[in-house]
């Protein structure tokens, strides 16, 4: 054990303290899972290999809720403002949570969209499920959240994935696809292993989103778009009829 490390006799109790602390720094959702190497990027944006030491076995995944009213204005600029504020809150919350772990003399690797895929880790940590819109959909906020995470060598008790009926709901609901001005979201009833663009990883059962079309609309709109978030019934607490 590293000199001066806070002893952990009960990983479940330690997990509860970590979650409480992350919420005090601004997290709206917090979950824990084991690090899955499949979700770690092979290289960073500079082309350098990403290497995570094997002792970093746990991921703390944090959800930051965005301003629903602002998101509902999409594709107007107010929606993009909600996204920007969400990213700013992400940076503050994940940096403070990482420093909390370091003060306990444990390692912490904080990250936003970099280093590893956020959505699979969030699913493993029990924050939500994957929606037709290609986003994490949570029971509390729908897809109206930003995700950040950190890897740590602190011993924790992982959470498990949840199922609140989202896949069945998405089968019978295509509001996000109808609202997508870039025509990037599939309206097929069933998910599949098909890919829609080079950005999609193969071998995943889901409704693949054409990220190229999505980004093309962002460029034409001259601002970020959140139409699929605004259209999702789960964003404002409603549930579509399943059947």
C-alpha cells in the first residue's frame, strides 16, 4: 500500500462516500463500474498510444444534467449554451472529484470525452441505457445529460447495468428520428448490427447513428444541435406507449 493511503476496509462504504463527494461537487448522477479495456481508445488525438496502468481497475462515471428549457429551444443558440455550460460543469466536477481521491493518496485519471468511450462505461455503471438517438438515456433526465468519468486504483464496489424498458420504448417511438434535421437517426423498428458511417464501431446491437450527417447539419446550423434530446419523451419525464 502506498504510504499514507486512506485504508479501505469496506469498498461499498467507500463507494458511498465517493458518490456523496461527487454530488457535492455538482454531479447529478454517479455510478461505478470496472474498467473495460474495450472502451479505452487506442490512441489520443496526437496519435500517441493511450496506456492505462492495470491497477486502475474502477471507473467513476458522472452525469451532469443540462438545462431542459434551454435544450428545448434546439437548434437555436440557447440549446448550444446549455451544452457549453454542461461541459464547464463537467470539467469542474471531475477535476474536484479526482483531487478528492488524490488527497486520499490514490490515483485518479479524470476525463471528459477523451481517453475512453463514455456511454458504454455509463451503461455499465448503471446510469442508463442506450437509446435510438445513440445517446445515454437516464431514468431521471432522459438523454439531457453530459458524461464525464475517471479511472482510479481505489477499491470500490461496482454498480450494475439497469433496464427500465428503454429498448422497448424506442422500438415504438421514433420522435428523435423524426426531429433529426440531418436525417442521421434510424427509424427502423428493430436495432441491428448495421453500421451507418465510419464512426460506428462494428459488432454492436443498436440503432446506429450517422455521425457524418449529424455533424454536417451542425455545420449548416452554425451551432450545436440537440433536436434528438429535445424530442425524447424521457427528457421531460414522459414515457411513450410501449407496444
